[in-house]
């Protein structure tokens, strides 16, 4: 979520006034843990090329499925960008998405992620959240 407020004389945007984009993060171009300023390149359905999203948010892993609210801006040097006001990680729903998410966890490589998903399928993330000891079954 963006922490930047309106400037003097500006009104804060209403949540309903913001446009929504959904997509998959191709890569993080820049992220500052201190300021949380982030630049993402995202595959957005209906857009012919990668979309640049900018704003303050937590670190986002490559391959994350996201939903973003904000507005389009044109930066003088960097061109068309989507200025984030709010960003949400969407829960992975396919085996491939779950495998990609698992591979972001320390110590879980591709083969292990595939074995976990083969064993638990689309219930994998629920098992991790509620009964992680079941991973010993793999």
C-alpha cells in the first residue's frame, strides 16, 4: 500500500476511483527495504507489453500473482507507469503457481516443490498454513 498522502490542496483518491490491474510479476526492477519504494514489471492480461508498476509496497517475489489498485501516470523519463495505491498478493490456485510460490521459500528447490505439490495438490498452501508437519509425509 502506498504511504504517500495527498499534497496540500489535493484530495486523497477514493478507493473506488482507482483502476484495478491483475497480473503476474515478471521481475522486480528495484525495491528499497527502507522506503519500500518498488518498481515491478508485470504481465497484465490485455496489455501488449510488460507494465511498469511503481509505488511503496512490501517486497514481491518474481512470479507472484497480484492485484493492484492505482492510476496510470506518465513519468517524464520512464514513460507510462501504473502508480500503486494498494497491492494484494493473490493466492496461487494452479499446481504451477503453487510450485513457483514454494520455490521462493528457503531450502525448497524445484524438485522438492514438485514433490510437495504432487502429494498435496491444490491443498498444499492450506496444509502449510494449518498443519505444516504434514510436509514430513513427502
